[in-house]
C-alpha cells in the first residue's frame, strides 16, 4: 500500500501526456486521439482507485495522512515545497474524479462522432468522415482539463492547487467556445473566463495574505492547519475601513470563499454557468460534475479549518457563507423551473445543488458537504450525458424527417437553421411562454415520448433525476441532501433549513417537469418521433454511472437512522473522515436523529415529484402553453428571464465598464496620454535636431579642422623632405632666425 501512495503524483500525468501526444503527433488521427485519451483516463482511474482503496482499508489512515515533497524551491526565509498529499478527503475525490473522467471520455468518443449540429455546407468533410472537424483538438482539450482537476486534487499546497485551478479556467474557456463559429459560443467563453477571473483575483489576494500572515510563511496544507498557526490567525486583527477590526482568519476566509463563488457559480457570479451550455455536452458534464464547479466546493472543503476556527472568534464569516449558499440554492431552483432548454435546466440545478454544499460549509457540516459533492457529481454527470444523448437523438430525428420528407430536401433543416441563427427564421414561433424554435433539439417543447424511442437513455436519465430530487431511501441524492437538512435542523439554523427545504421541493418539481416534457406523453415534433437510441459508446457510461447515482449514498446513511443505519455500515463516510478531522484540530459534530427533517425531506421530495407528475406526467400537447406559466403569469416570466440579472449587469457594470473604457480610450488617444507622449516625441525630435547640428558644426567642425591643419602642416613639412643638404641648411637657418627673433631681439630691446 505504501508503494501506491508514493505514485500519487503520477495520477495527473497520463492525461497530460495524452494532451501533448494529440497536440503534437495525432492531430490528424481522430481514432488515435480518442484511443490515447481514453487509455490515459483509464490509467489515471486505475491509479486513483488503487490509492483510494488503499486508504479505505488502511488502519488509522486519517490520523496519519500522506504528505510528501517532490521538489523544494528556496524562497529566502523558507522553502516552497511542491509535492502530493493523500488524506481521506482527496482519497474520496480520487475515487470519483478519475472514474467520471473515464466515462466522459468514452462518451465523448461517440458524441463527437456525429456532427448533426454542424451544417453540411459549412463542414462537408465532417459529414463525410462522420466526425467533428476538430475532433482531435477536443480530445486534447479535455485531457488537459482532466489534468487540471487531478493535479488540483493531489496537490499538497495551496499555490500548486491554484496553478491547476487556473489550468481548468483556461480549459473551460477553450471548451465552452469550442464551436466558435457561433457568436453565442464565443460570447459564453469570454463571459465564463472574465466572471471566474473576478473570483480568482480575490482568491489570489487571500492566498498571498495567508502566506504572509502564517507562521512559518507557507502554503503547505500540513503547515497551514497546525493549531498554532490557526490560533495566531484567529487572534490577530486588521483594520478595515467601514468594518473596523477584523480577524485575519475571517478576512482570508472571505477572500478564499470569493474564489469558490466564481468557480462554483454562486450568486452573484453565477451568470457564466448557464451560458457555458454552448459548449459540447461532454464539456458540460466535465464542468458540472467531474471538474470545474466541483473544484470550488472542494476548495472550501480543503480550507475548512480556516472556516472552523473563524467561526470560533466571529460568526460573521460562516453566516455569510451559509447565506450565499442557501440563497443561491433557492434562487437558482426558481429559475430552473421556468427554462425550456434541457441543458439550462440542469445548469441552474447545478448552481442550486452547489448552494446546498456551500450552505453546509457555512453551518460547519464538513462531512455533509463533501458527501453531497460526491453523490451530486455522479447523478449530475448522468443527467448531463443523458441530455446530450437526447439532443443527439432529436437532432437525428429532425435530419431523418427532412431527408425522408414529402419534398425530399435533405438540407431543409440546415437552411432553416442558418436563418434561425440570424434571428428571423420562419420556424420561430412567439408564444406566451417564450419564443419557440420548432426545430431546436435542446428545447423540451420539441420532445416528448422519448422513453419509447430511447429506452436506455430514458431510464438512466430518470434514475439521475430521481437522485437529484432526493427520492427517499433508494437514491444517493436523498441521503446526502437529507444529511445537510438534518445538520441545519440540529444546528439551530432554521432559516437555512426552510430555505433549503423549499429549494428541494422546487428541485423535485422541475426535475419531474423535465422528465415529463422529455420522455413522457406523445412526441410533439418529427424530431422526437424519429429519434433513435444513441450508440453503445454513449449509453454504456450512462448505465455504469447510474449504479453510483443509486448506491453511492448508502455509504453515508446516518448511524442514528432507524433500522438502516445499523445495517448499512453505520455511516462509513463519517467514520472514515472523522479521524482526519481530529487530526486537523476540528470538532466533528454528529446531528442526532429527528423526525422533523426526515419528514420534511420525504414530503418535499415526494411532494415535488408528485406535483410535477400531476402537471407534466402526460407531457404537453403540441402547442400547449406551460400550465405553471399560465397560473403564475409574471412571476413565471420573471423566473424565465432569470430575474433579468444579465440585463441588470449589462445595464450597470458592463455599461459603466464600456463607457469608462471608451472615456479612457479618448483620454489616451485624444486628450492627455497621447498628447503628452506625442509632445515628448516632438521635443525629443527637436532636441535631436539641435544635438545633430551641434555635432555636425561644432564637434565635426573641430575634428575636421584639426585634420585639415594636420594635412596642411604635413604638406609643408613634406617639402622639406627632398634629400638636399641645402634645403636642410636653409630650414635650420630659418629656425635659428625665428629663435633669435623670439629670444635675443627682446633682450636687445630691453637694453636699449
């Protein structure tokens, strides 16, 4: 087992080598690119699972976690250590992340092989080859994405963590805008990059402050989380305007949390994540389950001792974290209820579920937050990959309908799509519940009845949806979500409890709405009527992930839960993490069993699913308006328009930023900067002209004069060098005469 721990640093290496190999050698070999990407993910998965299981079965592992240095960089007073760590928290991540990465890679090899989303006249080679024209590039990018997350998980210090964090930020930009031919994809990529940079900048400030204020100055987790260092951070203050004296540990905790707000798309930096759906669906699954947004919550889990000790000196930081999490959970759930795009519903669902985890951190529920992070990753990956399968099926259905339609025009759909992208397609219908593109394969109003057409996709999607809804006792989502609610109730956080309970009800409701509109009832379009089941490379990962969407929660059944708690491992996750928490000087809290949170959890899950089934259980009739939109009217429309947050940002922050940039551009080009620079340039030119004239007429004149005089003297002296004695005698007499004139004559004149 010790040998397995010593190769932890190798886990991120295979995907990185695959990235280099595809980029340098396999860019034209699409099949080879897919195979090497999948092989690299498989190697990382085998290594990750080996390390994870070695830690699961090692006695007293939490009390003696692994922290090894690979290389030390001298920094003056201390050394900055680069290395790897294995502890119970990242051992669980090493179980989840490589497995989902492998599943997504396998799925991608099939998904990117059917470019139904690309217009044949734009990419004829893609349709001839049956693959996306940038297939190999996509495989390279997701390999680098996986490298970022795996490197982040095994990092033993915060700066190394941050480097891999930024690698994922770059990859998200590249992959969200992967189909950059679409203006919406380009805009979404820029939006994601800029929005997350706001959080990252604040995180960087917190990281620097933590390094400066720690004793000794270090970012190594094992040195940061010593009781001495945490105590001195908690006992020292900084004076801030408006806030007065603030504990250093509280300030650093808030700044680090801002990084998680950006990465995990919490309010108010949530706006980038729904637009990220412009990328290919495997990217959505990577971002929402295995990598990007999971990294934000994992940062809070990693830095949990900061928040625990901060709560002991001031409750403000934890209350702020809990408020943002609970508010975001409810806020995003209302928006998800009024969306038509199948992937956007899941995007807002992710924002909402991440809010649960953030709220758990704010309440001090370390185990519950990590537990829900793991279970959510499995069922959200299942849902996103399932939605991609649905989109492919409906796209193929539309193509099939056009190829075999009464007019026999195989490219009719694509021509219409071209107009749709320009915003004036004849297939766009204005309805009371929003515009409808009648051939949009992502709009759930164009679906219906797909359970019969796509049974493997349909049933696995339903399993993921039930897990997301927290279907009682059976699904993983129930146990992890119930743990958070139980902690909120037992910890006397009533406003968090009821906010999360209401969000859970809405989650179950919009999940059943999504299932009903997509899979139940009758097909509402030709695309749904002719949708085929996806290929095995896409459906096999769905089946494998669905096992964990059900069974992963059984490892966290509370010990105090009646009957099941004693039967199923007595909360294995809690017992696995508890020694490590004590090692980090944390105080594990075990919420006691209460009937109220259990009853509320059952009611909101079953009630939401039941209400959703009553309204959407038979789907919608073709052309029917959403019943909830008809009942709620302007409230539903406010949710549908996402509370106009984007419009508010565009009308305030973006507008001011653009105005300021234009003003500064004028300030730069017309008024001050360029005027000063040009004036300095003109002054420099005049000065150079003056120095040039001085050089030409004074310096060069003096040098040329000396040369001329020397030349003339040489000419005269040359006349004396003719070899005649008479000439030399005459020259000597002249010299004597001059001497007499200069010396003897003045003496004579003096005597006279």
